[in-house]
């Protein structure tokens, strides 16, 4: 359903959004008095919700507009941010530990990475939830020929119904989970022959995933599966593990 150009447009819009979030967070952080780490930490606790309130709706609208372009006549609901205040406080306290060291800027790196995920989540969920509501297929699509073991596993599982399963992408397990610097997008697709060309080999990834499952057993945990993928297919992954003999 999504052409390579339409997939590129969605990725480009989201990359621009993350850039804007990052730039604004950096500007605020550099204006803080880092010699008062407690005050800097508390300021970040106040600032992050404001940034999410600003950029989360934009992410949702980007995805809703893209969804309408894919499905003319559809009326996608813009899904709001589900990040809770206590989540923000926990994350800031974790990142702010570096404010009390000789490398306070490590706090900024951690928070910009986190905000990249959180700000984009409303957009990702706007596509996923509306597609499930409208009974339209969607798949998790990495960008480029390589991705990490976690994303390969989820891209394979979220798209498994395209090959031999009746499960939807969300029901396939964790298909809606995204990590820091994740290069995956949820995209509307009609079937196995309708995947946008982003350089990622979905069929090959599903074969690799199936072999990893077979090697560790059907009841394996996600951690066991990703460990097997890294060991068995290191050249397919950005985080592959090459055995040293």
C-alpha cells in the first residue's frame, strides 16, 4: 500500500520532528545552571511534559495525514501521548545521576534519546490503532538492509501474519514496542507483496527469526530469541555477535 516514496516521506517527517525536539531540549539544557544539579534535574522534570504536549500532537497529526493519504476518505483518530508523569520523573532521575558527576552532558544525551521515542509514540500509535480499527493490515518496517536483533524479531513477528499466521500485528506480540534510535515505522500494507522497498528483506528476516526460534525452542523468551539471532546471523544485524574461535 505504501510506496517507497510514501514510506520515505513518513520517515523524513518524523526525522524532522525528532530534530526539532532535540534542538529545543538542547537549548533549554544549555541554559541551565549545571553547578546546581538538583535545580537542573527538577527543571527537566517540568520541561519534558511541556515538550511532549507540544510535539506529541504534531507526531500524531503527521501520521494521521499520512494515513489519510494512504486511505483516502478515512478518518483516523489522532492518538495522544500515554507517557505518565511518574514515568517522566523516573527517567529524569535516572538520567540526572550524571549531573552529579564530571560529565553532566551525559544527562542530555540520555534525555534526548528518550524524548525521541516518547515524542514519536503518538504518531506510531495513530497508525497502528487506526489500522486495527479499520481492519487494515500494517507491518513494522525497518529502514535499510540491517537493523538490530530486537527490531528484526519484532518486524518478523509483527508481520508474521503476512506469511503463515492469522494473528494481527499487535497480537503477534510486542510489535508496537520501540527503543531508542529505533529506525522502524508502522506502515499500512495489504499483503506480503505490498511491502515498501526500504532495503529491508522481510522474508529473509522471517526465515532468520524462524530458525532462531527453532534453535532455542518455541517457548523461548524474547531475550533468548534475540541472543540466538545475534549469534546465528551476525552479518544481518547492527548488533550481531561474531564468535571468536
